[in-house]
């Protein structure tokens, strides 16, 4: 009977370890989804284009980049900051490099600090809207086009904002089906030649 108790405890412990591993694996994509849905954590808006109204007041936008642990790419902003007028469209670039000998797919999670400014930071186009696949040795410049909504100057909490930090964290994802299919076709072609 003591053996049954030990087996039960062992199975419960294994279950907890598996559950915790699954939660760690899902944390970044889940957080990204949660922030986009709720606006929590300074998640930005998506816009068709600038608001049309450009104010004389300027705001400084800083750019930050990080990677999930174990993610093999090199990833950094091409510029560390820029100053633009509120309502004016800005264009910034991030550089990514895959130093490995195999394709790697990634997705960027993003947020804005201070959090109050997230509701007024509008992206028009961004590499973070889609999955990114880099081939071995490939280096790319990835654009983000944005503006700060002039409504920020009317907001009780955000109107005193002078600096906004746009942060991206890249994490690895499975290769999209089309990229995996192209890779499988290339491998099959190479094997048929040999």
C-alpha cells in the first residue's frame, strides 16, 4: 500500500513538472495575445495612416530590442531614438540576423512604456504583424511605421509624456508550413542529385 502512495506522489510530481513546462512554453505567445486583446502592458494600436493633424509639440521615441532565452538571432534597433512631432509619421528599422546554419522563424511581441502612452502609439506597418523567417546567414532590416496620436495631449494620464519607449522581444516559433515545405522540397532535390 505504501508503494501505491509513492507512485501516486510521483505521478502528481511529473504532472506538475509537465504542466509548468507547458505554461513556460506558452507564456510569451499568450502574453502577446492577452496584451493585444486587452491593451494591457502598453500594447499599441494599429492604424491605416497618420491622424492628419500634426502638433508643434515633439516627443522622443526610444527603441529597445530583446530576445527570448535561447533564441539564436541577433536582433537590435538600427537607431536608438528619434524625435518627431506629435501626429507626424515616423519610420524606424530593426536589424535581425540569423547566424545559424538552418532557417529560423520568429515572432515579435511588443509593448510601449509608459503604459498610458500605449493607447496613443499607433502602428501603420510593422514587422511584428507577421511571422518572420530568416534563412541561414540572412540579415534583414525590418521597418516599423508609426505615429503618436494627437489625442495624447488631451489625456489626463498621458498628456505629460515626453518620452515613449517601443520595445520588441523576439521569440522562436515553428517554421510556417510554406517555409517548411520549401525546405523539404530543397532537401529532397539535393538528395535526388546525390
